[in-house]
């Protein structure tokens, strides 16, 4: 039973940010960044999580590594409930659960040399001393494809792609089980993106890693994922095996997202394009019923009133009128 | 409130200061009793607060005149001096700061930046003394101090000649500081895209500077001017002392020397009120000038 | 123009993995860059030279001053002469010697005051920003309260009560100066706290003190240094002002401020300029020099340029 249980189980997770107003900072409402998400991530897989900017995918990723405090729900990591633990009690868990950030310029301390950035995890957790630390740092640099000679440089001396390699090296320093990749390639040039994605899949093989790969573009997700989840306004609208989801999307939103992704072969382009209407509604005050109904080309009366739930199938969808398989 | 306790807990009291050491102890105690100095500090504070609510600030220990009356007489001259200096300072700072920014890295800019540094670095009392020496003692253009010629006919011109030197000293220091703010603020705005747009539309540089840049550059300056008020009140203490200007600054020094606590309490209250009022005014002005800010 | 870290050319990188070009500098690039930027600022360099000279004068005062600053030499209010280069004061003390010894007072007040309140202000600012909540609210209201008072007026009152000597002046100036540092530090800590390298530190399970002092503080230190430099100048100026009013350093100890006090009398002002022009000029020179250094530092630390 234990052997079969997923690496990470998220149950009805809600991460809300209070909106404060006035002299006494009264809470007048909540931005529902993550609103009732349930999903599991299994050992060895890469779950891609896509959605527009502001849909809450980063908040979800940060909640899992407990950089945000969840409002409600449960996060089980290797069967341990880490949802409401204090930072101090999370220290050990953090050696098994890591994150890679989007902006390689903001994610490295400009006043630390590369060697110090990479040595810090070992020193702070008393995992190695002296020459051992140096050996580990050298090994990390090798693993992410950076010359050891770069050790004594500061982050600003590197390019975006090289910085992201440093960020990755830091995340794998503990050889964690799960890494949340929070849009790790979105800030990079296209040519560099491919290198970083290759590096991530190589490391996954080598270290037996599991990824939650967050992105707003379809391309990277399609390349690296084994399973894909689509998020809209704090909720998962569709989740399933990558190939199946890309071949026959069941949610209108997924369909539109996939169509928006330019295909290299012009003959494959859809003749009829469904254009998405309007702006993303505010997550502080989401629409009633199905949250997508304000922009959905197929919306009907029912969609306005009743909120659809994610069905129980392996390729699950939350829609009253899912597209034909 | 903080002030009240600091002052009250001080060793020494006015009765002790002004007495002849030969006065019998009983007389002394009686005087203290009359002035309410034997009550516990807390009780004294609440008495003072209660009186405050009724508009009473008590009586001076040295002259026995009501505090409100004494401060009332002195506040006018200080407000006159301070506001004249603020206006004078900003009248220098705004144009010079704008020109410095527009002509960035020219000789004019360097000279003005240098002068502004000297303006902020020169001690007010030294500048004041120097000006008195040159313009009042040597050239005899202005009087050495006071607000009006004693026994003279008075009048507007008389007052103006007395004001010029102190206003100049106080204003120069303000100008020195503000020139750099105006310049920096103007430079920030000038790098904005909407100014590039205005320039590329072929608008006359004068219009670009005055209509497009200035309005946006002045916004942060409003706040900065507001922040200047407490410093201005502090500065007026030194200036009033040097120029024997009969304002609250001079009164502060006199009251400290004579340990006249009711007056000091009143002065601090007035000063705090002035600062709070100007803070409020600054906020309101800012809201009026910036269409993005709304008070709901 | 020096290249800011954010302007590195991303486009020149080819598809070959580790061969991306890297700037040649290696050792302490940050300090080096700071230094080159600072020395381009000529006035700042001049200011630094003058400041160093003043520190030397203060340290070497017993050896370079011709007389004991408190010694009465016999001639009263004598104009400058070969024996007394800057004349003597009304009590007959050598003005030059007093001027030299007063450098000690000014610099001690300047540096000690700033060291004191910058340390306190920084700690309070960091604590306020990092822990937030009611503690932050409370600290910010306290700073508001301190900052709403007219600085000099309150200081005068407090000093008149506590008695005026150098220690009181230092303590009182520090007491009323820490709030601005605390607010400054709080502001920069709040903005740094949101950056991902702090999140990365949290995600790595680093301890709070380690994050505060290894990651946040080093990145907030620039504005603090600039503020401290200007603070030294302003503390020196405040001491001079207080001493001038007779509320500061008391004679016979020499301070530039109290040397100017006598000039309030018209006879001194008119007939004995050697008594008041030199100390005034020294205050101006010192404050100006330190302000130039501060300005140079600010420009050097400003990555926007």
C-alpha cells in the first residue's frame, strides 16, 4: 500500500491572499489564488501545469514547497502532512522537496559567489565539512554543465542561462525527491530554453527526480511532461496523460490554449480558430458557476449557475459539456 | 505626552531655581503647593490635560502670564519668518533645479550642484553671523537684528529690512537641499517614455519642460517640502537667536534657560500641532495634484 | 559607463552549452566596481582626502597644536601674530590650538553618534520588516512619533534637563536619529524579502538569522552606508549648533560651535573676526567634505547609472 501511494498528494488545497484596507488593515476579501485543488504526483513522473499569467499556478507551486501558507486543505508529501508545519519543522523535509525559480536574475544572491551559493545548503544542514563541501560543489557544477573554474564568480558575471544552471544546481544539492520547477525557462531565450529543458530531463534520469513543471507556454510542457494539468482562475479544469490531452482536449479552455500555440507545420494549423473573448476575471471575485463561462464559446445557462466538478476519469475534466473525445 | 514626562521627571524645578537660598523652607513648600508641583506626576499630567481640553495651557513660572498669551504673541513672527523663508527657498530651488536637470552635466549644472552642497553644509549660525558682519556691520544696509526698529516709526519697509537677512539665511539652507531633490525628480521624469513621446511629436522644448515634465516632477517635491517643516522650526531657533527675532525659537531658548516648563510644554504642543497640520496639508495637496490618488 | 549587472548581453550566446561568454573579472568584482565608480567622482575623492586629513589632525592634536587648548597664555583677544597664528580668545587661549583640539570633539560626536544610531536603527528596521505584524506596526508608530517632533526643539529641551556634555549630546542625537535609519532599513528589507533568492533560502531550510544576516543585510547595506555618511555630517552640524547655543560642549573644552558663541556679541563679531571665522570655516569644510563623500558613495552604489 505504502509503495503504491503517490509521492505528493494535494487535497482540496486553498491558498488565499487577504485584501487589506483602511487604517486597521481589516481583511475585506480574499484573492483566491489556489481554490480547491486536488491532485497527486507520482514518483518519476513530470506533471506539467499550464495556465495564463495570474491563474494561480505559481501560488500552487509555492504552496507545495511551503513558501506560501495554505488557507485550507492538505498537502501530503511522502505521506507526511506538511500543510501547516512551522518553517523550523520543515527543515528536514526541505532536503527532499526543492524549487527552481523563474527569474534567474532575482533568484541568486548578488553578493554571494557561486561556490558559496552551492556550499550553503550543505553547511547550513551540517551535511558536509571542509574539502567534502568543495568536492560536492565541484560535482554539482559538473552535473549542470558549468566549468568548475567559474566557482569564484558572482552571479552578475553570468548569462541568464548560466544563472539558471546555478539555480538548478542549488535545487539538486540535496538530491531531493520532488522539484517544483516554477516557470524555469520562461525568462530565457528560446535557444537556451531547449538546453535547460534537456538538462532537466538528463538530471531526472540521473537522480530519479520527480517534477512539477509549471509554465504558461504549451511548448515546454509538451516537451518535458508525462502528464499535464490545465489551470484556470485557481482551479484545475483538465488533467490527463500528455499525449491524450494534446490529441483530444476535453475542456474548451484547453482547446483554445492548444490552438494558441503556434505549430511549426502550416498544414496542421486549424482552419477555424476559436478566439478567446474578454479578459481574465479577477480571482478576488470569480464568476459564478463555471469560472470560464464568461469567455467560453460554448457556454450555456447551466454553466452560469452550477460549478462543474472534476470528473473521476484518468483524463479528468471539469466541464458540463466536455468536447467529444 | 512623552515630552511631559521627560520634562516633569527632570531634577530641579523653577521654585528651586529662583529662590534666594535664605528663604524659609515653609515658604518654599507653600509656593510649590500653589504651583501644584507637589502632586504626583500622573496627577499633574491629568490636570494639565484637563486644562488643555478647556484651552488652558497654564501660566508661565517666571512671568505668571498665561502660556497661551505668551506663545500667541511669539508665534506670528515665527510663522512669518518660516513661511517667507520656505517661499524664498523654493523660489530659488525650483527654477534652479529644473534648469540644472535640463542642462544636465553643463557648467551651470556643476556650479549649481556645488553651490547647493555649500548651502546644505554651511552652519546657519555661521552664515547668519557672516551676513550680519558684511551687510549690517560693514555695509550698514540692514539692521543687525530684531523685528522692528525700537522707537522707530515701524511700518512695512522697516519690517522688511529686518526680515531680509534671516529669511535669506533660512531660505538658502532650504534651497540648497531642495535643488538636488528638484533636479533628481526632474531627471527621473525626463527619462520617462511619455516625455520622449512629447519630444518626438516635435513639441517646443519649453512646453515639454513646463507642461509635461514639471507637473509630474513637482509631485514628489510636495512631500519633500512637507518634510521640511519640522526642520524649519528647528532652524528658526538658531536664526531667531542670532537675529534676536521675537519668535517661538527665541522663546524656547529663554524658557529653557529659566526652566519655564509650562511654556516649554506649550511650545512643544504648538510645534507638534504645526507639524501634524502640515503633514495633513501635504497629503491633501498631494491628492489634489495627483489624479491617481483618491481618498475614499 | 560601467556595465550594470542587468545589461549583460544575452543575445550573443550561441547554442554551444558552456561556451557562453563571461566577463573577465573574477575577484571581488563588486567592490572593484564600487571603487572605480567612486574615484571618478572628483569631489568625493577630494572630500575623502579632507576627511582623512581631519582625522589625522584629530589624532595628532597633542603633537601639532602649539599650545594646550585650555592654557591661558596671557594676552587676551590678541590678533593673529607669529606666536599665535590665529590670535587668542577673550580669555587668552590660543585659537589655533583650540581649533585643532575641537576637531576631536566634532569627529567623535559625528562618528560615535552615527555608529550608535545606525546600529540600533538597522537592527530595529530589520526586525520590524522581517517579522512584520503587530511588532512592525508598533515600531513604525514609534518612529512616526519621533519624526513628528521638531528635532532641534525637543533635543534642546532634553539636553537642558539631562545637562550638557559630550556624552549626553551623543546619546540624545542618537535617540532622535535612529527612526529614519530604521525606516530606511525596513523599506529595503521589505523589498529584498520578496526576492526569489530569499525564497530560495527559505526553501533550502536556512535558519532565520542566516537569512537575515547572510542574505538580506549584505544587500541592504548600501543605502545604510550612504545614510550614515550624511548622518555624520549632520551630527557634527547639530553638535556645533547646540554648542553655539550654549547647550552643547561646555567651555573650557573647545568645540567649533562654542568657539562661535562669543561672536553673538557685536564687538567680537566686528573687531575680532579671527575668533569666529576659523571655527565656522572648519565646520563648513568638514561637513562639506563628508557630504561629498556621501554623494560619491550614493552615486557609486546607484546601479541605475
